[in-house]
C-alpha cells in the first residue's frame, strides 16, 4: 500500500484516546480513566469538556477514514469502541497463539511452529511505545508483550522438540542477552548447545545466568535451571527422538529479543498494535516543536479519502 493511501491523526491526545479505547475494545471505558490517561496528574479545569471535544474529533476523523458505521458509543459512565473480534490484530494474535499452544500439547509441533511464527509476524512497526505513559495503554502493552514472550518460548520448545537445536542457537543467544532475567531463554540455550555437542558452552551459559540473577535480584537460578545444569554436568540430558528433523526454521522465525525499558516491543524493535484492520500506523513518528509525536494512527483509506483533514488540538 503506497503512502497516498494513508491519512494521519495528528493530535497526540486524539491518538492516545483511540489507543486507550482500542485497548478496551467492546468495553465501556469510564471518562475518569480516559481523563487520567490523557492528562495524568495534570488534569485541566475543564477536562470533561476537552474529552468530549476529542471524542467528537475522533468520530469525525474515523468517518473520514472509512470506519464502518459509528464505532464509538457514548455510555452513561464513559465511551465504548465497538469492533468485531476479527477486526483487531491483537485479538488474532492471541487466538493464533492459543491454537499453536493446543497443537504443541498434541505433539503436532510442525503445525504449532507455523502458528507461533504467524502470530509473531503480526507484530509490526512502532505502535504503543511513544504512548505508554498512561495506565491503560501501558498495562495493555505489558500484557501483549508478556504473551509475545510466551509465544516465543513456545516456539522454541516446539523447535527443540523437532530437533532444530542448531538452528536456534544464535537467536537464543540474542534472546538471553535482551531478556537477562527470563530464565527460560537460558534453559533453552543450554539445551540447544548441549544437543549441538557444545557442552562447555552450555555450562558457561548457566554460570552467566547465575551471575546475572545474583547481581540483579540476589537470587539463585530456578529449580528447573539448576536441574538442567546438573544433567549437563553428568552428561545425562535426554536427546530428542531420532526421527528426521523437518526443514530448518525460517530466518524470521524467532525474534531477537525485547526492550528492557518499554513493554510491547518485539525482538526486532517492532510492536503489535491493538488496531482494527482499517487503521494502521505510519512508519516513523514526526514530532512537533515540543517533542511530542505528531502522528499517532494512520488509516488505510481510498485515495479519495486520503486527503481528509487532520483534526485540530482541543484546548
């Protein structure tokens, strides 16, 4: 899709508002929560009136962008964004992860890998990172990021079950480095190294994990990591089955890590947006003179609508 097919929401507050509503799609978000999301501790005197202005701007903009009907519903306590579940990439992401999890439990690891990779492929372009200061978006981003990390772990488990240990070593080193307190990545890396006849390196990974956990948290590695360390020392770690391994995973199958400073950032610096399919984000945030992102959400529209005016800031 070329750039002429995009129109941009320029007011930062309007962008924050739509992301807060998307994070709670099909649920009423109280006005008080939206006000806290928009202004934090510096609530203006006429915050309720300003919120109403932003809602009106958002409704007008969504009409210009071709949103079906009027998706923003006024409720006595607040506002609701009505969307079908299959319109939101985040919903598709979670559903695909759950399907992959079920397939993995059934030992259908080839299919499980396909689903986990498809789920991770939904993460795209910086989404919530510049909007994570408010409690609604920050919490939603943190939940999505946790599911993404869990999906990555499940993908690793299935790939190791398929005997793809050599293929995942490099990615696992990156994941362990970018998630130093996530003990599962150390464990998978030790297994992959041991099965790749790199026993000494597997033991070195354990020592590195132990040093990091002690320095950062004052804790010893978890029981499963200690048990694995003993099995590697005794050369008793169980090998995968002798069945031929399926083709190697694609180069994009495993992300390379996640930011330690912001939630909802994927391994390659990408993020998943809780965004309907008729809304997309531009590739790079322009900023106004105050350093605030000027764009927040871009919508995929026809060329005839792409010139829709950007709403003005409410005062």
